[in-house]
C-alpha cells in the first residue's frame, strides 16, 4: 500500500510538472505569436508607405537633395545608439523625446518620467539631423535605425485644437487665435491677450479652426504650423526608409517592440502613456458643427496621411 501511495504521489508530481511545463510552453508560444503578429503588422505598415509613395510619384517626387535643412528639423539623432526619431506633434512625441534625452545620459539611464516635459521641448535639448553636414545626414539616414509614430489624422487635429485653443496658451492665441477670431468669428477687434478674450467669452471654436485650415490663403502658406501640418510633410517617408512605424492606437505595444529591436528593453522603459481608442461617435460629436462640404475638403487636405499610414476613410463623417 505504501509503495502504491508513493507511486501515485510520484505520478502526481510528474503530472504537475508536465502541466507546469506545458503552461510555460503555451505562454512562450503565445508570446512568440504576438511578436510575430507585431512583426507582420510592421511589414504591412512599411509596405503601405512604399506603395503609396510609388503610386503617387507626382505628389511625392522630391529627392533628399531637394529638401531644405529646415524641413528636416523634426528628426532627432542619437549617435550613441544609432537611432533617428522623427517626432510628430500630438503623437506621443513628448514621451519619446524624454526617452531620447534619457539615452544621451550615462548608464544607468534616468527614468524618462523624471525628465521635465518643458525641458525636452526647449531648443537645442536634443541633436537634430539638420545640424549635421549633408554628407553626414546621408550617412546617418543610411546606417541608423529610423522610426516615427503616427495617428488618425482627424483625431490628431482634435488633439491639436484642444491643446492650443481650448487650454490656456498665450502664444497660440496671439499668433493664431486673434487672426482666426477676426476672420471666421466676426470679431473685428479681438482682445489683445488671452485673459481678456476669456473674460469676454471669446474662444476659437472647432469650426473656426477648421475654417482657418481650409482657407485658400492658409493652404498657400506652406508649411502649416507643425501641430496641424500633415504627418508625411514632417517626416518625409517617401525619402526616408523608416525601419519602424508606430501608431498612437497601439502605443505601448509598439514601444515595447521597438525597444527590443533597439536592444534597449532591459535599459529603459517607455513611460505609461495614453492610447486613444477613438470611436465613430467621438468624431461625429466633434465634427457635428462642421458642414459636410468642409469635412470633405478637410479629408482631401489630409488624404495622403490617411492613405499612407493605413487609416480608413471616415465614411460616417463624409457620406451622410
């Protein structure tokens, strides 16, 4: 009986170990399959950019030699790790700038969260590609790992409007707000300061902002302010062969994968960040005051971004 009990206990132990090992096998397989899906998604995103560039050569006909240094001002360089990051305002750029700055420091790298938001947006905090001679620019673009992050173009516009016109921002009020109020809100003499405008109840509406973007006089003033400039005009994906394309909608997942590709996953962590989960209702609510014709014109203005970065045409906004 004792031998029988011992044999049963041994079988139970072996069985438990088998189940334990099996669970780890499934966990590992699940992890591997997730990485494979992310890799496949990256290939799809990069191929879509290549196809869009090849299919519309008239729009994207420039060569790198034709691009001024000014138009390369959104490309941040990390010579230490061989990285180039093209930042796009309103697409997780603050946290990626914090990561890029942390990587310039001595190891162990500081937690990016500890780095001041205002500091990483100061001029000369991070080295830009356009600060190098042209031969070095070409060499770095050829040799370094290059990445960018993109976002649904209309959601990015909403974020830009909220940041610059709903929240207090004296600079954007003086540079753009007064002009928009004068032209599209029938305010012949808007207040000189934001405080005065708020006290009198004057605010740039979302519809006013869209009117400003669609005005032929605005469109002629290329380029747009970076917070609402088209993403492909900031990062030139038809001229620069990006190795990784992150999306705001899968921000944390993409950041984890990118740090692995850069072999930095053990050295630094991307800060916990907001991933926008936008619904059709969200967009419809924001665009409810914007006439249908203006919505369609706005889509045309940002159509290359929609197509190039894999965002669906917002049919419920445009086909009502």
